[in-house]
């Protein structure tokens, strides 16, 4: 499904933002009850076309005075179409188990507080047609910080699942990469800084990418299908999973890696004899060579498509300077 803040050729299934909340953080207080973390708690906001979900791991504690039994809050779902809010509240102990309905009402009030002053507060709401979705999500995070008594988490992780509706390709000369139309991608992005810093000038520290297909070609020939890789600040790449193609792919296991490595060495890589290396050493060198081949093409693509996400400059986000160095 096309989203307004993304190009039409990116079909985004869902996106999540995760932050860590400190131990013993009170997120909401109502009368004698307090909604708080017990230990360090991962808060995960998931946005999909029809819902907003907020989940906690471990669950939040709804702290009540004895002899009333405490309760836990695992997650709340907000249906954008109907406006229904569904909390997952359960008893965790205590002698007197009462007030679950009131606790669920307070959980809904917590969710309403998160979406207040945003278009999400007025159902039916369609995030895919929200041209200012980045601004909307920023306001939700601001509301979370305000509700939590000024607690400002450091850093965040953004995860997304998407499908490409057209081919994405980049290259330098006869070397480069292509991700074919129909490829699926699951990516997790680690951001550093306070909420304000992430809002105004997000800085990526690390991107983990699982892709159904990302083909590396060298000297115009397909050499490998990179299935999992990590992009670090400045565009440095670490390859974690790769499958050889072409002549290298005709053999299995170590032999295919040796053939692939030999092809890459012949193209100007490190001058080592793969036949004298152990399997793990060969595989490591193959991945290093592929990473070296991929980086120039990735940097070139980022510099040519810096504003593919509305409201962001990928060169600044990834720390890639105009000449290809680290910004």
C-alpha cells in the first residue's frame, strides 16, 4: 500500500519505533493507582494502515495499595477506523481482585493522551494518506514524554517491513547492485540522541537489512545475492549472508565460495590463494570483498536520491558526505 510520505513504488506493511524506559518510571497516575515500569522496559509503537499498537516488554505494572491486587498492562491497540481501544490488562497478584474495568479505562485514557493533538485522535484516520505522518508520529512521541513526567529516552530503534514495486539499482561504472521489483525487505535502524535530536537531525548508527534479493554485479556480471547486511554510519557495509550466483553458484558450499572469491580477486581484490585458506577464512574474505564492492554503489545511490523519504535528507541521516566520506 502506498503511503504519502514515501514514493509510490515502496509498499510499506508496517513500521515500529522502540525505546527503552528506565526502571520505576511512572507513566500515568490516577487517584491511588500508578502505571509504571518495574525494570528497564522496552516500549514499542507499531503503526499499520488500520491500527496503532503500543506494547511493553516486560509489562507495565498498575500499582494499587494493599490489599488490592496489582495488575499488568501488556499492550493497547487503537483501531483507526472505529476508534476502539483494546487494552490487554490482567491480574498479577494480591488478595482482592477488583477494578479491572477501571484499569482498562485508564489504559484507554493513556492511549488517548498519546494521540491527542494529532489527526489520529479523530477516527476514521488513514495513516497512508497523512502527508505529514512524520510530524504526527513526532507529536505522539512528545505526548509520551509529557505523560511520562518528562522522561526522555535516549536513542530509538525503527523497524519496517516493505515490498518494492519497482527495481532499485545503483552502480559505479560496471559494478553495482540491484534489488528487483517484488523484493521484500525487513530493516531495523538504530538512532542515537534525545527525542529532540532524533526529531531535528536523526543520526543513524546501524541499519540491519534482511532482503529477499539484492544482487551484486561486478564487471557487468551478477556475482552474488546478498540476503542480509549491516550498514553503519558513513555507509560502511558488513555482509552477513550471501549466496553465490552464476558460475560460482554452480557448485555448493565451500567450493562455491572459493569460486566466487576467485572471481572477485580477479577483479582487483586482495591477492590471496583461496585454495590455501580454511572455509571460514574464505567466507570472511568473500564477505569483505562484497562489502567493498557494494559501498561505492550504495553511496552513489544515496547521493542521487537523498530525499526519497519526505522530510529527511538521507545523506545527513546516514552521515555520508558529498565526496562519499563520513559526514
